[in-house]
């Protein structure tokens, strides 16, 4: 019995080290941890991300406002490639109780999607959990902000 438990722990630790690599605090549970496919180069956290499949991890960490207080309407997001953080961004958070928020259609099923916005200057990643929707805006390489 002990050998089976040890073997299971060994297999899990070898097979999934990247699952814990991004945790800033051991044992932390994230509101959203999802995979997304980005189909064009974008800028995130000052870095160019090439097309590919990325892990998006919404942390419970609240970024500081200009006044130095934690933002209740935003969360920090880590963007990972092959289990390593390649960029950190900010997500706008909309609680499900705010049903009148414009442009935030979605469902509570935990679905994550990538949308190219109308003018093509941004990709919007929309992720959700049972409590809120999280919107991450990434400028494309064709964006005039670049």
C-alpha cells in the first residue's frame, strides 16, 4: 500500500510540475486557470507573445490603484507558456451580480474565449468562474499603441 501511494505521488509530481510552478503562494486556489489559443502576435506585460496555446491564471491578487489602495475591480493575471510565466497582466473583473454591465455577455459555465475586437487593435480574453467574469485586453501587433 505504501509503495502505491509513493509511486502515485512520484508520478503526479513528475507529470504535473508546471501545474504548481505558477503559484505565488503554495496551495493557492485561482478563480480561473484555463488554456487559450492566441492566433496572432500580441503584447502582454510589455512582452510580445507569439501565436500559440497559453495558460491564463487569474490570481486573487488585487493590483494597486494610483492612490495606493487595492483595486476591487481588477485582478492580476499570469500568462504561462510551457508552465513558465511569460507575462503578467491585469484583468477587469465584473461580478455576476452586475448584470447590467455593457459588453460583458457570457455564461457562468467557466468557459474561456478569445475575441478579436471590432477594429482589430486588441484581443480580448474573457474567462469566468461561478462568481465573476474577467476581461483581459491584449494589444495586437497592428495596434497603433505599438
